[in-house]
């Protein structure tokens, strides 16, 4: 079974963030190639691509209400502002690695960067919902090529293993900063210049990447060229897209049922096609292992119970607490900062306690955090009116966000390693592909379902259903932990 290079790069990014400090502390100062100014600049330029691809997901969550008002987009349409990016990113990432190996990694990086910058400009200039959706899909396509080309270029730019580890660590740190500070920075930009400034902010870094990469990074190609299953990619994309649409149309039963039926049909055709191919995108035999299935459920639970919730937390804070976009972005640090500081703790927990207990603790925190947020939402907007009870409810909201963020931080970076370790060594790349599809698919479906449950009018109490559903997905993930072994399989 051939390795799926695209998500191999994506898994590198996830592991980079959790191992960043370890890598930085473990580098020998007497390296054959010095970690000099040029090396640091090269790593920073390549890491800038990772920063942008993460920033444009997290920074956007605080301005969703403003986008909805300006473009007259309802809740389902707003969900597609997020999901168009996620769906395009998922589909393109499955093919981006093979394309980078075939046509050149630096070329893929530069092409992805140009597409991402152009699509960002189109997002900033969009005056209708369809125009914004198309531009967001373009951003997703560009992001997949950009991040794959950037991570693949590190191997050529840093042939020494120690330097390569340091470069990956630096990229992991930049990615973590984008995830943790994205909502705060997005809120600041929106407060000063409007929501379109978030997209315009991508243009200058994109120009920097375009100018610096040809001067700092050489071209590289793989000796072996893997085929891309384009029909399978189309089937998977439409199956996931229609599943998202069925969730968004749940209030119109006929459209919901038709979309779901077509989605399931395409998924079955995709699975049948993969069984017949020598180089499938995703091997159905891989997910027949119940332990792998358990990790997939955990990925879905974390994606829906944390990442999708993150999209609606700013709306809740603004509706229930009366915060502006800037203040909501700052308050959201309670949920995002743990993703920057706790992954190393999650790694130590895995080594000391094994998967079952470690992931169980993480999912329990997600359940508890969402339950606390449910209680705060039930208290209603009147509880936040400046009284002692209001301050207590707001403190409870912060505590709930911190618990959800801590649980996700302990589990999220470790899940990729778990699924790769459980899979046979010859299917490690395929396992990474399964990780990526489950992670992004769970996020996209979670955003859709929570978008339907979210109130259509400003109401803190209306968000009780959102957080309640997220708590239930966490409970499902908690149950899946029982299928995992007590120990952690050493990753190959």
C-alpha cells in the first residue's frame, strides 16, 4: 500500500505542535549545518503558510454575525462560509501530496499561495453569499497546496534530521499561535477595520511568501509518482457535501432526506471503488479494526464537541453577555489558549496512563465543559445583566470554555498518532488520510448541525441546545474510549 503523502504532511503539522518545545530543547548546538539566520528565515517563511491556513479558520468565528448582517446570510448560509473552506481543503489535501511530488513541491507551494491570496482578496470583495462561498472554497484549495508544499519542502531545505526537527517545531509553534490567538486577532481587526480586513490581511503575507520562497527554497520532486483517484475524490467530496447539506436542511424534511440518501449512495459507491483499486485514497479494510473505528469516533467527537462549538461561542458571548467582537475574541482565549500550552501534557499522559484513560479524561473535560456552558445558556441573557448572578454566570461560561479547550488540547494532537500506531505499518499514510477525513468531516458536519440548533434571534438561552448536543457527542466519544487498549502502541 502506497503512502498518502498529502495527509502525511498534515499529520506532521499536528505532531509539530505537540512536540515543538521538546524538539527545540533537544537540538545539539554542534550541528553540521548551522541553525543560522538563513535557516531561521527559511523555516519562518514556510511556517507562515501554516499560520495562514489555521488563522483563516479561527479568526473568522468572531465575525460570523457581522458577515451574516452585511450579506443577508441566514444560519445555514453562514455554516457554508466555514464548511466551503473545510470541504475544499479536505478534498484537495488528499491529492495535493501526489501533485506536489509529481510537479514540484516548491511549485505546489507557490501555486497554492497565489490561489490562497487571490481567493482571500475575492472573499474581501464578495458582496453576495454565493460569491463568498466560492471564494472560501478557493481558499481551501489553495491552503491544501500551500501547506502540503511547505511541509514537503522542509525535507529538501533541511537535510539534517536535527535541523528538520527544529524547523517542524517552529512551524508547529506558528500553527499553534494561529489557532490560539486567531479569534482575538480577528476580533481586533474586525473592530478596527471590519470583517473584510481579516481576508485582506492574508495578501501581504502571501506576497512575502511569493518573494522569499524562490530565494530560500529549492525545487524538489519524488522519484516515485503516485496516481490520483480523481473520480474517487469527486465521489467523496460530493458525499460529504451532501451530508452537510442534509444537516442544514433538517427543517425541510424532503430536501433533507433526498440529500442524505444521495450522500449515502455516493459514499457506498466510493467504498466499493476503493476496494477495487491498487492505490485507494482510503482503504475500507483499514477501518474494519474496531480500535481504529474508536479513534475515528473520538476524532468526530472532538471536532464536533470543540472545533464546531468554537464557531458559535463568539455568537453566544455577544448574545448572552453583550460583548462586542473584540471583547468576544479576548474572552475566547479561555477556550483556545489550552491548545497552545497543553499538548505536551497530553503526550505525557498517553505515555503514563495509556490511551483509554488519557482520552477518557480528555473527553470527560469536553463533556463537563459543554454541560457548564449549557447551564450558563439556560440562565438566559438576564443573568448577565451586571448583577452578582450575571458575573457568576459569565465566570461559569469562561470555566466551561476552559474545560472544553483543555480536553481538546489533551486529545486532539495525540489522536493522529494513535490511529497511525494502530494501523499496520504499510498503511501508515492511509491511516493519516482517515485521520484527516474524520477530523475535517466531523468539523464540517458539526458546524452544520450546530448551525441548525443555534437560535435565529439573539438569545443566550437558545444556545443551550448547541452546547447540549456538543456534550452528547462528547459522551459518545467517551463511550468509544472503552474500545481502546489501556496502553499506547509505540508509533512506528
